[in-house]
């Protein structure tokens, strides 16, 4: 398991081939086994492929052009990356009315669900990147409205998934845990 965690990478460049439905369903099933407070299972998944993904690209383009009017190269490169992404799964978390603590717990659970999906993606030979800003649109109402999420849902991640366009063999440098640990 430690080797799998060490090998996990954010993959941003994908082959143009589609991701098979059975693999998508396996990713979604893996997510449902994430730990979650009081078994609230606070996640919801919005799967974008084909036409819905093309419409999402337009939503992202409109947002980026408005957000970065003086940076057309940034907008162009972001949208180009989206055009080469065969699958996007937007993940939301349930907001618990009048209970900020439970809402935070739900966010933590959904983050765990995303990590479960990421490890499963690696196992299935898929690559993934968890986007929030930029084309991730997690902090913007445009994506929330586009997917039809309710007011009781908050966006946690836009997962871009596909078959990696290239193999990454270098190990990512991490700070040793001893430098980030206090034993009491």
C-alpha cells in the first residue's frame, strides 16, 4: 500500500480514448467505501463525458475569459487541457443545515472518497488530477449551476480522469514525516 501511495501522481495529460463504463463504476464504488461520520454517505457524483463534457468546456471557457481577460494564453492552455480530458467527475458534499461541524465532517469524508477513487484509478491504469481552482470551478457558482447541484451541496472537487498520455517514472520529493511530527 505504501508503494501505491508513493507512486500516486496528479496526471494532467491524457490519451484521447474513452474510459470504459465499468472502470468508471469501479471508481464510484471505491469512493463509497470511504470512512464517513454516522454513515451519512455525504457524496454525490456528476459524471461528464461526451456532450456534457463539451458543454462544461464552454462553461469553463466563459468563466476563465471573464476571470483572466488579460491572460489569453492561460485561458487557452487551460481549455486545451480540458479538451484532451475524456472524463470529468464533479464531486459534491452534503451541507447539513444548521450544523457546521457535520458539514465539515462531510467535507472530510468526501475528500477521503476522492482519495479512494484516486488510488483505484491508479490500480485500473488510469490517471487523475483533482482540480479545484481554474477549470476546476469548485469555488464558482457556474459549475454548481451547470451540474444542477442543489443548495444543500457544496462542490469539493472536479476530477479529470483518463489514460495517462505518458508514464511518469520520477519519484516526487516529500518532506520526511519526522520533520512534520511531534511526539507527545
